[in-house]
């Protein structure tokens, strides 16, 4: 494995790296966006839905670590937030019919629900995801669905189609535990859910990785991102996820013109920060030629 770690430069604005390659008369581009470390965290009222796999393969350390990680996630919620917990194996079961406000009584119910989780049965994800996305977020809250599993399923297309149809304003963050998980499926799940995916080598790392994800989810840097490209042809991802502190975003696009025709043109990012619109523009002249982008 190759792991790259870096420290952000001390800047007060969004940083963008822009790499292009011309192929068959068209420009292929990679835009790399990183929010500045200097941006203060934005406090957002959230609707957190924790979805956990309790199939038989989660027996032992995995289910114990999952309980601990989700219990710690509950403790990070604040007044004004809402939450729910959904467990699934052969079928799904929910703590509440719909997310409830954070209060001593609801948190106590959540802890009790987690304490009673046991690992048994198969891996049927579709109903769990249906429940997590079944209604729009309450009162303009930012809904974040955290989905953790250690297995793979046969009906991947059905699950992905559901997320694509029903995700709406929700954001889905997928966590894969162990080496038996289908990493490609989880990447697609997160992409359609406008979130991120995290792969964890073993259950012993689950608590630490979930804590890191929770820390990130509490610090959205930009929401509702969109990009305006000159002469666009195709872009990926089609729906851009939110951008969180410490998280980079890579966008690939193919433009219907050669590099020379794009001189003086620009790409513009539209987004919201703390509920206020913002815009930032990069001139396409400021690019680096990079083999392999096309």
C-alpha cells in the first residue's frame, strides 16, 4: 500500500490544483479542491442516521467495536440535532420510526438499542437504506447517513438505484470493515449518496476511524457545490459532494475544445458556506500539463 499524508498551507481561501491533458482534440481536466485549514468550523444542525450491519459475520470483536463507535457518535450530538439508529441483517429494524430530537430520554433509548445489538443472519441492505432515506430532512437540517458493513450483497444494482432515486438532500457516508467487503460497491454507494467512503482493515480500527469521520462530519466547509465549465462535454462526479475540513475533492471533466481554444476562459465554483452563497473562479490558463489525466 502507498499512503500519502500532507499538511495544508496556511491560507484563508479555497485552494485549487488544475491539471490537463489534450487527447483527440479535446481537453481533459482534473480539478483538485482543498478547503483551507484556517476556515473556522461551521456549526450545522444535523440529522444523523447511523446504519449498522448486524449480520452473522459481525460476531465477536466487530459487533463490540461497532457498539462502542456508535455510542461515541451519539455522545457527540448536540441539542438541536436529531438522530436515529437502524440495524440490519436478514431484515432492518429501527430505533425510532423517524429521527428524533436529541434529549436525555432519546439518547438513553439509543444507548439501550446499541446494547441489545447482536450479530446473526444475512446481509440485506436495501430495506435499511430505504428507511434511512424515506423522508426529507427535518426543518432544513443537514442529514448525514453513516452506513457501516463488513459484507457484500448480490443485489447491488437494486441498492444503488434506490440511493440514486431517493438520496435527495441527504448525504451518505459508507464504511467498509475488513477484507471481505466489496470496496467498489461502497465507492459507488458513497458517490451516488454525495458522501465519502472509508475502508477499514479490521474491526480493531473501527472506533478510531468512526471517531475521525464524526469529527469531519461536524465541520462542513462548503455545501451545494456546482462547477461552471466552458464548453463542457462530460464531468465526474455528476453530483458534487459537500466539502469537509481536511477532505480533498477531485473532479474530472472533458471539454469539447483543444487547450489553445480555452485561453482566457475560466471555471467557476458555486457553493454555500454557513448558509451564504460564495463563488470562486480559476483561470484555465493556470494549468499544469499532466500525462494520464485523459
